[in-house]
């Protein structure tokens, strides 16, 4: 089969690699119809997750079951399925408590496994034509419809991007009437904002400096904030002050012009506000700490790592950030973070799509064939020419 293979930082190739096979009775083999490229793949692409030369990358598959092992009971050849990024067993202590991204069985000695991801188990990636799925009963979620139908782009986002956006909103405890500031207008930030809306948020701000992505945020009904045009905290506070003026419902709330919920959808490679050509993961946390109300909640969905040899500073090299702990403590802020437990949400989000309540595919910007992947990565990595969410049509 063909697969997208990491060669060295910023260099991928499309190679013919060996076909995966059903290896154990609980496996399934999936023939992919679509496979999406993620911001997480860019951390790998840029060489920030080690140098997994020869690895097929990708972790956002959608396809049709080709073959199942003898013990698989819930799916059969011909079923259309989505498969979550984080590979789970379905029966360990983490899985049964709803924390599938910390599965204890699929990456022995570690918590959590994923396709095509350095350090997360020996699983071939999903930017390929076929995928071996272990513990198929736990990982395959059946879908209605046919490959290439009106849901193809919605369903490919069920593997990771949509549940991750939703998880961010869950971590930030977003519910009816909340005000939400999302930093990062990539696929995850936009789907976090979208999920906040689905959960009843009253107003949603999305911060970035990429014009096309801010336009998309506006088109989706959020308030775009360009950090290139000035301090985003100040911009949001001014907007909220104006919105509040004249309100009849004051109960001593005048100082509460911040937001109730904040989301970091960027992670450890966040750009510096004054000089976006360099990284500065600290200021997003600082900005969120400043912006959030007393009693507010923060959801950190952007990836942070515990070792980053390529980082500029000594703190960042060991995954440590200077966090304004004092102001967060004073405000009594709750912080949630970590990998998305995609299994928790994908069935419910599928049903939101099928009933027409959710159309996450609005963020898909490009469709390509697998041979075009190395070129698409170059554009996506530069976050230019409107590259926001690329879907490889593999079938
Ligand atoms: N926790 C999880 O399970 C999970 C799942 C999927 C993705 N992620 C992570 O979420 C993050 C976002 O993914 P994506 O696909 O949207 O990636 P992306 O790189 O396309 O989007 C990130 C966006 O942040 C913007 N940005 C950079 N610095 C900024 C700053 N200081 N302020 C505001 N905006 C800034 C960039 O311009 C870009 O538009 C990545 O770190 C990815 O690894 C985590
Ligand atoms: Zn992803
Ligand atoms: Zn498990």
C-alpha cells in the first residue's frame, strides 16, 4: 500500500510499504477512504517529536472494514467505521473509567497509544491506504451512509479533531451563557469554539494572527481577534466592556469583564505576540490567566511535551512553563488539560452529525490525493494559502 513516510524534519515521502494484516483474533483491517492531516502531525513534521525516520504517520482515519479477526463481534467486512486516534483496549482501568487516551494495555509500560505517533506504541500511521486496528470492538465505531457521501468530511473529523474540540470545551466546563476565549484558530480551536456554541456559550472569541483562519472564525459566527493588531486581552476586555455598558442586570459585576472560560488550542509551539517568527508558549497561559474571571475555568487542549530539546529556553527544554500561579490561585481558577478521550464523545458527535445538529466539515479547506501529501504539508506547516484542514482521499 501507499503511505506517507517521515524521512527527516520537514521532509516526507509517499512510499510503497508493506500492507498491514490482521495479526490477532481481536484485530480489524480497515481500507481507508479519507485520512486527515492534523496540527499534531506538524509537531512531528518539524522534528519536535524525535526523528522517526521510516514511520508512516497520520492518526485521523475513516474507512470501511476489509477483514476482521475471529474474535471480533461488533463489526464485519463492509461496515463503514471511524477509529479514534487514541488506541484503547476497552477493558483496562483507564478505559472503563472513560479515560481511553490513557489506556494501560495498548502501549505497555506507558499510558496511551496512537497511530503513527512517536513514543505512542508501534502502530503504523493512518495516512495510508490500509490500517490495522487492534481491539477492533473497542475502537471501531460504526457509521451510516456510504463512502464519499455528504458526511465523508464530517465523519473523518470524528477520529480526532471534533472530539478534541469538544473535549476542550468540556475541560473548560463550558455551558449555557458562558463567555469563551479560544486561543488558536486551527482546526482544534475552531472546533472547540464550535463545541462551546453547541454547549450553549453566549459569546465566543477566537484569537490568532492568520487572516484566513480569522475570517473562518467570523464566518462560523465567532468574534475574531487578531493578535497582530494589538494585545488580544485588551481587545477582548474592551469589547466586553462595551457589551456590558447599559446592561440593567448589574449585581456588582462591573469588574467581571473577562471571560468565564478560556481554551488554549495551540500548545508548546505557540508564537510570540510581538515577534511571531519565534516561539513563546508562556504568554498564552499568561493571557488566559489575565482574561479569565474569578471562579473561571481553563481547558488546555494544545499539546505540551515534557522533553523538547529544540526549544529556545532552558525551562521549555524540560517542558516547564512560567505560569502565573498566583493570579490563578487568587481567582480560584480550575484548569483541565490533556489528551482527548475521543471514545467518550465520538458516538454522540456522530449522532449530532447524522441528525444535522453539527457540521464540523465547515473547517475542511483542501482535499488531496495521497501523492500530494508532502506538498500539502509544506503549505499547512506555513499556515498559508488558506490551508486549515487537509483531507487526503485515500479511497
Ligand atoms: N489534546 C489532544 O488530544 C489534542 C488532539 C488534537 C490536537 N491537539 C493539539 O492541538 C493544537 C492545535 O492543533 P491544530 O490542528 O488546530 O493546529 P494548527 O497548528 O493548525 O493551529 C494552531 C493555530 O494557533 C495559532 N497560533 C500560534 N501561536 C499563537 C498565539 N500565541 N496566539 C494565538 N494563536 C496562535 C496558529 O496561527 C494556528 O492557526 C496542537 O498542539 C495539536 O497537537 C491536541
Ligand atoms: Zn489529530
Ligand atoms: Zn485500555
